C-alpha cells in the first residue's frame, strides 16, 4: 500500500471485483481486505456499497490503464485483538457469553454447499453473512477467526453441524 501512495489519511475503497469476474458471491474479498486493513491499524477503508457489478451497471467510470503513484507512508499498528485462533474458538463452544458468527453465505452455513473439507458450520454459530455490518453499527468486541472453516474442517476431531443429515 505504501508503494501506491496510500497513507493513513487517504481513504481506500475495496471492491468485490474478483467475485464479480468469477460470478461468485462466495468470495467476500472486499470485506476481507477491509478487515485485514483494520487489523493493521488502518480505519480509513471502506467497502464499495453495492459492489463492482452495481458500479459498472450504473455506468460509472472504470479503467484498465495502469496507474503510477508516488510512495506514501503506511505505518502498521497491529491489533491482535481483532483475531481469534482455533483454541479461542474451541473455548467459545458452549460459552453463553460468546456469540460465534458464521459470515459465509447461507448455503455454506447450512451445509447445502460444501466448500471446505467438511460441510456445515461450527456448532452453535449463527449466520450473519455481512459481519462487517456489526462493526459499522458500533460493535467493537468483534474478532475474526483467521483460520476460518478451512482450518476448522481440516481437523476431523473438531465438531461440525449442518441442517442436513450426513
């Protein structure tokens, strides 16, 4: 980011361009970039409302020309409290003070669509497809399980649940 004139005072807008190109709603790339920038201490980042498809459908300006920007200053200020690891998620199972949110699309949550090693969700989790909305609404006690279902489902000892018999 620093090489592309990004500074902590200049806003950055992320889009779901890759998901739009692949025709997949299962790639929440823009939200992931937004979260990772917050993890690095950068708050001046936004997700394009409506996404890349809407932007193009409205006839807004786009370009495929490469751009050249002078270097900027982008100091990293890590916020480790915005991440949860597998052990923290395991500890949260059955803890009525912790709400586990599954931020992938409903077909992945229900187990109807198998994207990872095993179908379904972490037991007790609730589906909130746009978890970034929680932060936008002022919830500040939100952490992302960075290993996600890719790590969780790869371990057959960890529990899973679905809406369908397996």
